[in-house]
């Protein structure tokens, strides 16, 4: 059993809320225990407005820009939590109409959900993205690291399905790297020469630059894999430079694996790419799979796939075959979906698949 996470982010249309506006919204939430149905309903409306304004990339940027706001938010959530606890205690002693009590209880659940979202999900996101961004605030950087945070959080949850290896692939459009810079070109060349597509590998295809991070271990604790991936991402200076543009955007594909076919190793960890040992140029595809491709050995032989001997995972045939099918269509972006469908139709077994192609970077299949 494995787990897949894939994130494609539509550029945010909202303006970044000003610190003054967020401070006013926080201050407008009453500290006192709400009175009656109207009081608790107004509390819900205030919390929902604050949650909406602090959501997404605009809200993240605003909270990153003013660290005091996050402290105010945490303190306000604690105060409201105390007032709601007091309200619950009074309900036990009240002689109110049963319908009113049930409605109040339903409202209390809504308040608790909003408080959880603000004081746990939102705060954790801000702290995580701040650490990943390393005090930088370019919009493309914040957007991508928000996606990476969400992918790592999802992998943490999915690890109960298997944790002998995990990986994250980041395909970036509109990157900020100067490909005429000899130092940049030298590092890209060094990190592009690994045909086994191990952690830290880079690929530059069709104007996109892709980074992959992987880890593999037969024995480990829950959360170990994402800690390793996070550390690798934070220490990758070239990734940070690539994202230092307001135009940068990224599609993130992640996977956690429980090996069923193929040894536990970084080359076998997903996401896997489409490269073969032969040197001819092919479209670039990356994919992650849950399940087993029962006919992978037959497909290798029938389709003459020249896969590196280090990659023994059955899933490698999927992106490789998709790239081969796509090359027949001369990499026409409109035909990427058809190449994906043709590939999936050839797979026997029980599988869930996600794929991303450099010639069609804005779509997941």
C-alpha cells in the first residue's frame, strides 16, 4: 500500500490583506462568553471572516510579514476557546428550550472547527512556510513552499499506508535562474547526470526545471521520511534561487511507498521519471503510482524499454511508456492526455496513477 499527494495551485486573485485589517479583525472578535444564539452566531461570522482573510497565499504572506499578528491570533483563539468552554458549562445547567440547546451545540461545534483551523492548521502552516522560505517573501517562493508544506503534511498522514521510502517532485515554471550563468549551468549539469534519479537530481526540459527529493529506509519511525525531505529542501540553495521570482509557480507530486515489487532504494522511490538508458531525446514525464503493474515485465519487452537496472520498481514503466507514446504525437500538448490514457489502458493490475509532463506543466493527469 502506498499514498499519493499531488498539488496544482491556481494563482491567488485576492490582494494581500494589510496587517491593519487583520489586526482589526482579530480585535473585533469578542473576548466575553457569547450570550444567546445571536451572540454565538456573530462570533461564528467574525471567526469565519478572519479565517477567510488569513487563508491561502495572500493570508500567508500577510502573517509572514508581521510576526506579531500570529501571536495576537494565537492569544485570541485561546481566549475564545475559554469562553466557549464556559458556555458549554452553562448549557448543562440551563432550563432553555431543547431546540435552542441543540442549535447552540451545533454553533459551538462550528466555533471549535474554526478555532482549530486558525490555531492549528493556520499557525502550523505559517511557521512551516517561514522556515522553508528562510525569511524571503517572493510570491512564487511563498506559493511553492505552501504547496510543499501541504504535500509534506499529507505524506505524514499517508505514511500509515507505508513508509519504507518517500519522495517529492517539484516542477517549476517561470523560474528565476540565469541559464547563461556558468556556475548555475555547472551545478545543473552535475545534478542532471544521475540516470537513477536519486534525491537532489535536477532536470531542465521545455523551459521547466524539476527538482526531486527522495529517501529510502527499511526501518523508520512515522515522520522520519518527511523530516529528511524537508531538510533536503531547506538546504537546496538552487531551489530557493529558482523560486525567487513573482512569476514562479510549481506543480508538486509526492508519494510514500511500501515496496511490493523492487527493492527499497532511492532509485525505486517515487516519483519516477520517464528516462531510459538510451540517449535519444524523449518527452519528460514524472509519475507516482499506488498498486502493482502486473504486466510490467511484458511491457518492458514488448515496448523495448531500456530502463536502468538500478530501477527495479514495476511502476517505472508508466512514465517511460507515457513518454514513448507522447513522442509518437510529436509532444503536442493537446495530446498529452491521450498519451496518458493510452498508457494507462496498457497497464494490468490495480493501480492509481498521477502524472505530470514538462510539455504540459500546468496539468496533472
